[in-house]
C-alpha cells in the first residue's frame, strides 16, 4: 500500500498513489441468473489518489458498454424521495437561472427514466436527455421526453450544437462521476455551454465518504469521488469556475457544483468556505486516504464478527435494497448466503436473481414482512426515512435493523 503505481491520473497524467485494494469485484449492477454464474465478469477494484490534481479515482474501470446497456437495472423513479428532490430542484433552477432566458435549452446527461426532465416536459421547456442505457431511456421516451439513446461525448456534442444550438443548462445527477474521460467531458461541456449558461451537477461527495467511512460508494460505475478542490482544478483547464456549491443529503451525502464560464457570474463565498473545510480535513493530502483504508479494514472485521456472532446464536439475517453499493460491501467482506439469507428489493429486474459475486438471492420487497427474520441490514441507508416508514411493522415483533456506517451496528429502538 502507499506505493507509487505504474498508473497515471485520468485527469492530469501524474503518477498515482494506491489507496484501497478491495480485491476481485463483479460489476455492481450485474444481478445474475444461476445458469450464468460461470460467466460472471470480475475486475480488480482498486482506488488511487493523485497528489497533483487531488482527484480520488479508480485505478481501472470496466468498459462502459458492460455497465450501461439495454439491461441497466437502476430505475431512478423507484424512490418517492428522489422524485421530490428533482421536482424541487427543477423549480429552483427555473426560478434562479432558466427564467432569465427566452426559450432556454436544457440538457441532462444520464437522464435515466426521466425523473428530472419530466418537469421540463410538463412545463413545455426545450430539453434533451442523453441516456445510453436503452431500457431506462425507453421509459423516459414513453413519457414524451426528448431522449438521445447515446453516451455523452464529443461527437454527440457536435450533433447537438448543429441541431439544437447551445445549452443554457447542462445538468447531471450521479453521472459525471461515472465518466472516465473527464477531460473530454469538460471540453464538450465547455463547447456546448451558452455564454451565460450553467453546468450544474451533483455526485456523492468525497468529504462524506471519508468522514463516514462509506467505502460502498466505490464500485465499477463510480470512477471518481469528487471534492471542490479536484473539480476546481479541472475547471481551470477549461476556463470554467465553480460559482456556487451545495451540500446535499442524497445518496448518503452529495455535493452539487454550479459551474459557469470564468467571470460571468459572482462566486458565492460558500465555495471558498467549503474548500477551506476540505483542506482542514486533509482531502488534499494522501494521509487521510491511507487512514480511510485502515477504516475500511476495520469495518470488514467488525461486520464479519457481527454476522458470525448472529449466526452462532441462530439468528436469521436478511438485507433491504440490493443497491450497487451493497455489491462492494458483500464482496469485500466475503459475505455469502451462509450469513445473509436474502435481500429484498423493489426492482423487478433484480428480483428472483442473485447478487453479483456473492450470489445472495434477491426477493420482492412485497415479501419482506411475510418472511420472518431477526435482523435486517439496511443497504439503502440513503433512503432510510422512506424505507423505515414503509416497513414500520418490521420492528413491532422484536426484529431489528442493522445500520452500516461508520461501523455496523444494531439499532435498538
Ligand atoms: O449513482 C448511482 C445511483 C444514483 O443509483 C448509480 N451508479 C446506481 C444507483 O446506486 P444504488 O443502487 O446504490 O442506488 P440506491 O438508490 O441507493 O438504491 C436503489 C435500490 O434500492 C434499488 O434496487 C431499489 C431499492 N429500493 C427498495 O427496494 N425500496 C429503494 C427504495 C427507495 C425502496 O423503498
Ligand atoms: N441521473 C439519475 C441516474 C443516475 S445512474 C439519478 O440521479 O437518479 C447513472 C446514469 O448515467 C445511468 O442511467 C447511465 O446509463 C448513465 N450514464 C452512464 N454513462 C453515461 C455517459 N457517458 N453519458 C450519459 N449517460 C451516462
């Protein structure tokens, strides 16, 4: 650990410092049928830190077509909480930004099933969604949202400029951290953006991952975990700047970055305030990441001991929500169905399949309270309020929830 790798930063090409080695990992969303177990794809899940541009990144990311295709099993609109999040955001962006333009064009990168853009459709605003995973793109299209079923890249950028013109808003939620060629992405954004346009995006926040030990945000799709410091460094290369930022509670802690052409808007003082907090925390130096790796190992130890202890006491344990994040936890901690009976989930495409790598059976959430269990691990801690309200009956008969971070613990009511 802590050795210099023969790998270079995807952003600035500097040598990387190795941080985590989580071992062989399947694709986080490759829920699988039993007959295909022998064909499962694995890769080495390792992270690294760039001491020059301060970008925390995966050493290797599997090919994008393996992850995003016609069977991508994450449907944004399955969460009521997230629907509300995107409707509120739409209202905010319209009032504070889009309303200053005549017939503005908005572009969303990775629009999924149209959870955000449906607000634009309903309000008759010009919009384009870019979504490479055709199964989710088709749901958006069925809502009459204008979708291009493609990966966002330079070629598509030229097509959009030619056919639609410049964008007054480019928006992305939980997508920019999925795109390995960050230079090509920023150069395309810079090309597409209207002089007074804004590029607004939100992603899981590195500061929260490090503070709360949420290493489950690290998986194939998340090639980066960003900070204000690293995004500021990238922006500088493209004559862009962060003009505002917002800490969010979504996905266990996210950051929303508001980016514009340098000098076009006043910069909110929050940007330098949060950057100072990041420096205080040490996000610009490798030491905190090496400590983070130790904390991941501590988590593994505690989690395995907790599950072993419950198994020794003949207690049955299940999981709630077969998240992408749970794939990292289960494979890194080597948790098989010996310790975890099944995971309940509301996504039909995942139900009656098996979890990637550890092959835990996935069952419909409709069966959750029909099947008695003593303990349930809440994998979707980011939807805690929504899930605990929906499943309030679970603890009535003495069953208990297990929370994961910063270290696994049983919730005693
Ligand atoms: O970045 C990403 C985010 C936006 O979504 C993607 N790379 C993939 C995905 O990550 P995730 O799978 O960790 O997302 P969630 O939103 O934490 O998990 C969603 C899963 O939880 C789905 O399989 C549905 C399930 N779920 C459930 O069973 N009952 C969710 C809710 C709200 C529920 O009530
Ligand atoms: N924005 C939604 C979906 C996030 S999941 C939300 O926040 O809930 C990530 C999405 O990005 C997937 O739908 C995936 O197909 C899409 N995606 C991945 N790589 C992309 C790329 N290069 N260009 C555009 N979309 C991409």
